[in-house]
């Protein structure tokens, strides 16, 4: 089963072409689609979100365990010659939907970071002095 990816509007066409060359099933959102709609579509269509948008790295707004994976490219400027090899490393490390499920991957120029061990914030029901 090929990886299914939903590309945010800021993902360059050359990156989309590379994903298709890697046999991924790629879909792209229309410009100006709100992040919340992108998130809902990714859940509904069982897709990994690929974006350059830092908003998707906000775990309070987009809780990774609710998604099939979020890959945020953190390369500025986003030169294609750097972005494509960076994504290649990410997708070689996580070649399946199951491998990416629940993870936030931050792809950088020469490495990537994975955030996958999230616990809900514990909010005390009342204050207990020690």
C-alpha cells in the first residue's frame, strides 16, 4: 500500500513530483484552505500531512496521536535540492502509514526529529500543599 500524502499549498511542485516518483499517492489542498480543514481532510482520507507551515508543529492545536502523521519541513530557504533529500531520509525511516501514525516529524536540512511520545497535560483538580 503506497503512502498517502496530503500536501499543503506551500509544498513546491518539484517536491510533489518527487513524491509521485517514489510511488506515493499524493493530493494537494487548494490555496487558502484553513489549517483545520486540511487537518480534517487528512483524517478523513487517511493521509499524512506534508507542510512547510509551522502551525502544524503546534501540538496543542494539532495533537499528533489524532493523525496518520505530520511531516513539517523546517528548511529556510526551502531549496528543492535540500528539501527532497531531507524528505527522502524521513520516508526511508518511515516507509509506511503505520510507521508514521501519531508522529510529528520535523524535517531539517541534514536530519529530522520525531515527536511521538505525547501525554495529555495533567491538570490538577485541586491544589495540594506538600
